[in-house]
């Protein structure tokens, strides 16, 4: 699962800055003016925040999109609201079969750059939040799907996305130990060499291999203070500061 993330503006724009000239960046800055200075130190998917995604239609130029995919076939705003909380994540194993994701999996894939994500561990009756990031502190490029939905009542177009997940690696399996869930999950973190395959490939076998691979990106994790509610952004810069919980004892994973 991946419902809580950190996405600083610098990390969201890093790909664009690395692959575009000065004039292109000026144009991009004008288009994304409302994002300037805006960093999401903690964003909950259930608040449906607007992030920058890199769609396969413009691989190096990001576009704003709301978290929680609304399929193109959605017929009303009421139906969109009903679906929104159910499409924050998409299980990689079934995106080509699930009605909510099938169209996007075939033609509308994207990456979502973030700094890291939060996950909770159950310890002696308490839930303890962890912040997970790359070992090298580089942004994570998550595999995502997007959709452009037109509200039939207002003719307004809304771009939305979902984060694709896979079975958890050993680190995430130790953290995500909730007995109520059907096995630990984690977002698919793409290596640089895998990004073009995810965005461009029309070979379903290539995509299948990405979706079923064992996660290889090196990750690290540390405990943080309690997050401010499952549906509260709690957008404070110190949200990822390390915080010690006595019940954990001297070891991170006691």
C-alpha cells in the first residue's frame, strides 16, 4: 500500500530540469506557477492532493494531477467521488484486468516523483509510523497510471492518477505487518533504466516483467512522530524527523 507520501517541489521538478533547456523551463514555470514554493512534506491520498506527474505523452514535462484515479467511463461526479478513495493504489498484477485501470494500463502510464513514503508498523498494540526513502536520498520514481476524465455535466476535464504497487521487499515486509491486510505491499519504484520501458513499451511482456519483479531499489527507514490523522495532510517540514519510541527497544525492528 502507499497512502501517505512526501513530495517536495524540487524533487517533482528534478526530471524536467535535467532534460530541458532554460527556455523550456521558463515556459514550464509559467504553466506551473501555482506549484512554485509548494512542497508536500506529508500528503495523504485520502485528501486527493494535486501532484506533478510525468505522463507517457510528455516524458520530461510534468502535468498536475489529483491522486485517486477517475476512469474515463465514469458517468457522474457522484460516481467519481465513490470511486476516488478506491483507486489510490492499483495492484500491478491485475491492472490489465481491472475495469478501473485497464484503459490507463494500456495507454496512459506515468511516473510520480516523490521523496519517500510513510508506512505504519504494529508493535504491542500501537501503530508506529516510519518514513521510507532511497538509500541514496534520490527521489523515487513511482510507476503510475493516469486518466483524463470529462465531467459530462460541466464539461470540465480532470486529470487523476493512481500509484501501482507490488509485493513488498524484506524491509517493507517487516514494517507493514498489519495482520488485517492481505500481504504487505509497496509502491513500484522504477530504476532509471526502467522508466522508458514503463512509459513507452507496447509489449505486455515487458510491462509484466516490471510489475512482477522483486523490488531491487535499496531503501532505508526510520521512525517518525505520529502523523496527523489518516485524512489530514499535516504539511509540516519536520514531519520526517527521526523520533524514538521506547516500545521498540534498542533495535529498529524489535
